[in-house]
């Protein structure tokens, strides 16, 4: 046999050695795992994905995941740390959701609109007023009752909405209340500090007559989010609120925003809200 042919034969034998082939496959597998891990690192955690879609906060998303409300690519997902990859189909209670650009819309709400997404009794809702504000689906932050006017914020930022409605963050809300009669000074003093409404303590941050107006006009600042709480506070001392207008919410004001109109927040206003 030719010496060169013999050498090539031995070399071929080494290349076809099953052991060498196994090592080659192992290296490929390791490379594949590294690639998968790299993809996972590029994903976004499922709870953040849900929050970014405007459904709820991250903490609430964890609860929904645990209780089986979320599927990824048709499979029930209860793994908290799962990272959503590009192309994944995420559904919340059967509805397809996606990460959207965050939107922040401020409305100066008029009377006779209820703060809800829809109403089975056919009443007008605030969503009718902001329906053309953005293509993303936005939600009201907190509530104003039907006859209360003033500032109402809408967003699809679940984290921020949760923050602005949680009592521990002491979000400032200033109301202008018109009463059915002049507020006696002695009754005004009763409203400084704590009052007990329906068995629960409510702290009033500030209360005073509106400067330059009759003593039926009162400014009251609170951070409680309880339903109809301002009206209940004045009922507590024997007065009926005939008009109620929210003039400040979380540092936002009605300046240059006529009744029934809305506008997008500036980037500075968004930054201020996130720093609360």
C-alpha cells in the first residue's frame, strides 16, 4: 500500500471514530444551549409584559399567572420567571395582549359621565370623551362620580396606575366644593385633621374657604380614594355638596384644559408622576 494512502486511511479512521463524533455533537449542543440562553436573556419577564400591556401591575400579574389566567403559545403558563420571546403569543383570560407604547391622557371631565369602560344601562361614559385620543386601549386611573367634574387621568401603564391609586403614596387631590349653605367657621375647624366616615378614619390634608368667593365655596385636599368621600365628609358636618370639581390631581392642573377636552401629558409631567 502506498504510504500516503495509508496515512490518509488512518486520518479518515480517526475522523470517523464514534468517540470523536460524540465530542463534535456535544460541542454543537453546548453552542445551541448558549444560543437559547442568549435568546432568553433578550426576552422580557412575563409579569412585566402583562403590566406593560396595561392590564395590571407586575405584582398583580404574578397572582394572575399563578391562578392560571395566562397562556403563552396556547400553553398554560404558571412559571413566574418565564421570559416572553419575540413571536410569542400571550393571552390573558383568552384575549390576545401585546406590549404597547405607554400613553398618558388627561381629561377635564364634565358632568353626567360615569367613570367606567362601558355601561349596560346606556349612560354616557368617560371613554366616549377620549375614544379618539390614542389607538392604544387606555383606562381611567381611579374614579370620579357622575356629577363630579375635573381632572381624570387615563393610561395603559399598569404600574403607574397602581401607584397613583394606592393610599401609601399620598397622591394629592384638591377639590373645589360648592355647598348648599355657608360653611360655619366652627364646622370648618371640625374638618381639620381626622374625621371618621362610615366607621373608617379619613385624614383631611387641608381645608379652607376659596379666596375671594362666598363661604359656600370650599377647597379641600385629601389623598383618600374612597367612593364619594368628599361628599360624605361634608354630609358628616351637615352640608350638601351641590357642585364638586377636582382641580389638582397628583400635581396635574386644569390649566389651558377646557371642560370636556383632553390632552397628552408632557414628558416632564410623566417623569414627575413616576417620581412620586
